[in-house]
């Protein structure tokens, strides 16, 4: 069975998630206490529904508050009955606090910054193997607005080969993995150890180096005969983007893109402009972002 930290990270992916009192009772006192003491969980609004525990058939029941001093629920078998006010307590994951804990656990430099309201945070940066990597926290990436969230997060898009933590669910769309983004599930990598939130950088250093090398290593020039198709495929995979957008992202003018496509020696393979175009079209690396 998943431990308390894993359970709340899985739940945190749901919009408007809440963790109820009955559920929290299943955890060990050490883990439950740590989640609250660390501030990963904060109090949320009281529950409006509870699972009936008065009959043999556990069913959801609405909490009734205007019927005497104590809250009650209605059970078809037992009728109206009183419940302890404690059972109404709920908690939610505090992502800002989680962002600060991650930054601390990884020894990152820089200040935690919100990139996309309530969804993405820049955690800071540090040296990982032979390069400086930026770290982010993002959640809800399997929801239907996932690509909109990515496309409007300019600060994330312009970061080469960053490490992006998600609570539990990885995004399905390949665009999330472009530009060398390494996506890691906290439910897999983070732990509570003696009441402390821990995450060991060494565990995923190698993974990061492989992904960063793929992004920053040498590029193979696309054969001239395949360049037109590469542009078309890129547009199709990027929300039917326009050639104007490609030129903006690669920081080249339209004439340059056209000359590159036609194999003109004014845009030689391995030159700065050809590299910016190839990096964008092959690896999704945007030299400029909106
Ligand atoms: Zn019942």
C-alpha cells in the first residue's frame, strides 16, 4: 500500500482535491504529523459529504448542519445521526510550501517564483554534473488544459534541459518532453524520513545528464529533401503553429528559414542560424519565447 506522502501526492493532481479526516486516520502518526508539521498539508474547508459508518453499506451522505448543535448525516437504515466534528476536517496540499521544501532538500540557489498562477513554480538552480540546471514544480499536467499551461509558461519554455517535478501524473503530450525537460514524479522520488522531507539528487543525476546531452550534444543537419516535411510536421505537432511563429522561436527571419529549407549556402549547416532552426524543429528548443 502507498504511504501517506505518496497518497497525498496522487490526490494533489485532482482539481480542488481534499484529504479527509477518515483517510488521514489510516496513516502512521509519524507520517501524518510530519505532513502537517512540514506544512505540506494545510487545513481546508470542512467536508460537505462523509461516508456513512453507521450501517453495513458504506454510502456517501451529505452533512447536515442546521439540525441541532452537532452536525449529522442521514442514513436510510439508521436515520439522522450525530457525527463528531473532527470527522469534517479536511486538508489540502500547499504547493508553495512544497516548492520551498523541494528547493531546500536539493540545496538550490535563487528564490522560489510562481511561473504560472497556482500551477508552475521555478524552484531555483544548481550545478548537476557538468552544467547548471533549473528546477521547476508543476501539477495537473494530465488535465485537459495541460498544453495551454505549457505554451503560456515562457519562463519554463526558455529553460534548457530543466528538471520538472510533478506530484504524480506525467503529461501525455510529447511537447512536454521537448527542450530536454526531465519530468520526475515526486511520488516516486521523494520520501519522508524521520519526519523530514527528503529527495536525493544523486538518484536522478545520470538521467538528467543523458537528457541534457541529447539536447545540447551535436545536431545532425536535416537533409535538404526532408526540410519541408520537417517544418510541416513541427507545425502539426505544435497546435498548427505558423511559419511566422517558427521564425520568431528560432530567431531568424522568414527569408532565412526559406533559404535553409532550400539548402542555400547563405545559411550553411552548422552555422548559428541553421542551428537555431534545427534545434527548434528537431528538439523543440526555442531561442525566443513569447
Ligand atoms: Zn448508512
